[in-house]
């Protein structure tokens, strides 16, 4: 090998090492960042006992404070059928934890002047002009009795970010506030995974809105429509935008819609019993993905997602890379619902919470014990979760980030709230 070749190899190896290091976050002993090692150990004692009892296959959990990781554990089985052990770099279906990345992507385009929050979405997606809204969704007995009228206001870009678009999810037909409108969405094929983002928008354009745009918070296909909007405005597929504009700059190599064959053995799986009796089936992201859903499609690792959250905690930047301006992050992580917008009959953020642009945000006041974000924490913290058992929160006041991932739909609420309580009780200064 020539001297030039040896130098090339040495540089390449060095660059690879830098990239591998950049995909991690700095570490610290818990006491160095105001956490108790003894109290953090309670996380493992409680959660490991649940794994050993066979309630869930396994989990990965991370706690960071002041930008440094103080707790990072993988335990149990990544795949209960193959008995593969859970590892820190196990890959999880993160479902609705896709939404914050979609929101960041949209705000990057807003910052670049390529669209405005106040723009009607129909400016870019003309099929969403002249929509109709159901007038009797709360009282209609069946699909045939649904009555509609032309919507008074257009869906704006900000409505997609705030879930005030008036859209819905078909699988919400059985929740408080569900109606025959949700059945119309199911009948209209909005839950089909074998479509593109463009095809989804076309299908939605033929269905009535559940609410008048801008009036009511209701969890919905808003983020999926936002994903299509990003495609049209940017000229890239949503997956391309994520990779080029977010994941590569933040060194998040394992976050993508499709798990490549070289990484397939790292995909976490549930118990077979956990696949039964749930409203959404587990996807198979190892196969080609047609529907790059901005509201539910990504896979990721705990460390990748922790890096994304530290970008948010740092008000838009990480390791010298800036994705958003500081004031933009402030806007995204403050309550934009307030009292002017109806919280609706199924307000997922919980009591004494509002909603920003992609995140539930804690506001002052008492909290119900059943709130997904638990009763602990600080005013101003923000959070969200994923259907199959993933969860995060960011507490700017305490400079605290928590990320928890497993693959168990039915146990999400208990594990999310318990993990958060176990982290909060470890804060000692």
C-alpha cells in the first residue's frame, strides 16, 4: 500500500470514528448532574422485575441532565421468539413519536420562507380546498345520518401542527367523542398502509371534517397531511427530507421509515399475544415502505431520539449544527391552544396541559393521576408518546431528558408514567 493510500485509509477511519462518537451523547456520573445513583437504580429494580415476570419482553431507557447521559440501560429480550437480547442500539417502531420530527421539518420550511403558518394548506394541496364539515357528528347514529355543510374556514398550516385541522383518525370511533365520521374515514381507506402520502390526501379530501378548522383540538391525520405538505414544498419525499435535513445533520443513523436489511436483526418485537386485540397492527418496517407517514411511520433508537430531543432542549442546535432558530423552538414548545380553542372530548395531553406545535406542553395547575405524563415534573416541560410503547419528555427548567422504548401497546400508560416518576424522584439538586 502506498503512503497516499495509507493516509487515505487513516483519514477514513478517523472520520468513521468521529461519526460513531457523534452518534452518542456525553456521559456523566449521576451525582455530577444532580441525580442520585442510588435512586436511579430503582428504575432497573422496578422495570427488570416486570420483564422477569414476563409482562414485557424488554426495554431501553435513557436519562440525561445538563446535556449528559447519566442512565442508559437495556434489559430483557429484543425478540422473544428468537431470544435475541435487548441492546442499547435496538431499533423500535416509534409510531406517533414520528410527529415531532415532522413538526420540526415543517418549521424548518417556515423559517426558510417557503410557507407560512397562516397559509391555507390548499395553497399547496389544492384538493383540500372547499372541504365540508359534519354538522351533527356528536349526535348522528350512523354514517347515513351524517349531515355536512361547507367549512367556514380553510385548514391552515398551523392547524396541522396543532391538531386543530378538523380531521380525525378512523380508529377513534370507539373513544370518548368518537362518531360515525370515524367510520367514514375507515370506509374511505384512510387506514391503508399501501398508499402514498399524496394518495392519502386525495382520500381525505373526499371525507367530511369532524370539526370546523381552528376550533377544536382533536388528534388526527394532521401530521400525515403535514408530511405530504413538506414533500410538495420541499420537492423531496418525506423520508429524503428527514435523512438529509434532520437525521444526517444530527447524527441519527438509525432513524428511518425502513429498517435496512443490515439492521433488521436489531428490530425489537413484541410478544405474539401483544399483536392481538389492538386497533393498529404492528408494521413490518423491514419490507419496502410505501406510506412514509408523518404521523406514525418512523423507526428509531433511544440514542438517536435523545439526540433529537437535545437539539430541542438546546433551542434548535446540537454539536454545532443548528436546525431551528431559538425563538422557533420556543414557539413550538409553548401552549398555543390556551382557552381560545376547545380542548375537545378526548384531550390526550391531559389535565393542566396545552399543546404547542407538535408537543403536549405542561401548564400551571393540578394534574389528574391518569395523565400520560404522570403527576411529576415542571411547568413548561413537553412530551409525547408512541402507540407501541415509546415515550419521552423534555424538562427545560431542569435540563432533563427522558426516553423510554419497549414494544407493548397495552402497557404504554403504566410504563411511561412509572418511568417518569422513577426518574423525577432521582433529582436531588
